[in-house]
């Protein structure tokens, strides 16, 4: 009898824990607010930038919309919080934003010292160099004695210093706050080169009055994965944002798109697709989400390939490179939907 009572109490304890796991404090606050507050950049073409009608577009903003589609069944329930490199972490730490999705390198210091957690890497790129064509520079090693424009309060300057030391080059850097100010200074001749991640550099070149007058060098001087960050202490919210990104990746693996997912949902007999779309199981029960939350992510936002193509692919002309699926030689892989 005592054993039976102990087992019952233990079972009730686990049931209580399971109930608590259904919604963390951030998810509760998001539901009360009626929107996902998402920290993005102040404006970077292809990644997060308002269009002529004020609608934010780009890869990073679509990541935020995927989370909103999962939580509310409505990808439009997002409030975008523009941030600079200097203010992005403060916006998240202070509670002004619920998540951060912008061009931000994932580092051990940021994962361990800021009170923030990296939930998932979703974009793989690297730090490169942009120069004027008139310099006749073809490789970064030719920039001995050069002055670089770089992003303030970022890893750019440190990476540049490490790279220059390794290559035995003498360089100096001038820090600026945002990509537009960096580009303005660069075009005005205040520095010889720009160093940033390849996304920002592609955007800077595209935004220049004469893009052909600028050369994006082939050198990757430092690897740079980007991803979603949230505040520490709320594992449920961290895992939900992670799986919203995985939903985009898994959809592409399964050949599901915004255009075909509703039709496939009505006709498919594939047990994996049926599970993913919530027809046979509720894979979101741990967060208290409806069974069809991943279906809504795909129906409203699309799959990863669609998000990439209408963002950095179309706007910046970037190749997917390592941002291809693992089945195609890339680095993207969803965890298992079971």
C-alpha cells in the first residue's frame, strides 16, 4: 500500500511538472500581449527591412513570423523592435523583446555571459571584406596598412585583429553604429575596406550608388553562424522558438511549401507528414499549442528554402551554400518530429 501511494504521489508530481511545462513565463506574457516582440536590425535588405508600405520583410523577420504562426496561428502577430549592434542584447535582456532574430554571430561569450541563450543556429555565413574596385585588390592579404570600417560593439574588430595578427598584417579600424553609416563612411573614403558578415557586405554593395565599383573579396576570414537568442531561465520558450525554425527546415525536407501544404494535408497517407502536420499526434502538446501549429507555420510562412529565396537569395543574390539541407551537402537538419 505504501509503495502504491508513493507511486501515485510520484505520478502526480510528474503530472504537475508536465502541466508546468506547458507554458513558460515568456510564452504566457506573449499570449497576454497578443504579439511576439522580435528584435531585428534597423534595416538590412534581404534580412529585416521595412518596405515602402512599412511592412518588415526579410529572412530574420520571417523567422519571427514562424514563431507567431506557431503560437497564435497568425504569422502577422509580430511587433518588430529595431535594434543596432550596440542595443540588440539590451532590448532582449530588458524585456523589450521576447526573442532576437538578426545578423548576430553565435559565440560562447554571448551564450554564457549575457543572461541569454542561443536556441538554434539558422543561417551559416562568414566574415568577409568589401573594397573599392579601383584599389585592384583581389585578396584580403593585400590590405597591409589598410583602414577598415567595422560595426561597433561587435566581434568584427576582434576577428579582424586576430586575422591580421595571424597574417602578419598592419591594419586599423574605425567603428560605426549601423550598416548605413558604415557604407556612407566607406563611400566617402574614410576607410579602405569594410569587414562584416557576408550578408551585411552583400547588402552594402547592393545599396551602393554603383555596385560594380565595389568588390566583395572571396576570403572568409572568420566563420559566423547566426541564430535565435532568448533570455535565460525559460526553457519552454527557448525550445518553442527552436522548433519553429525546425518546422521550416523539416517542411523543405518533406517537400512542403506554402502553395501545396494545404492540399497535401488533405490527401497524404505518409505517416511522417501526417504527424508533422498534426493529423495523427499533437507534437506541440508540451507548449499547449494546437496539433496543427507546424501546418500553420508552413501555410503562412513557407519552408526554409522559400524564406531564404525571397530574402537574401532574391534581394542580395546570395547562394545558399552551407544553408542547404543536409541531404544536399549543406548544414541544415531538423531534429526528429516524434
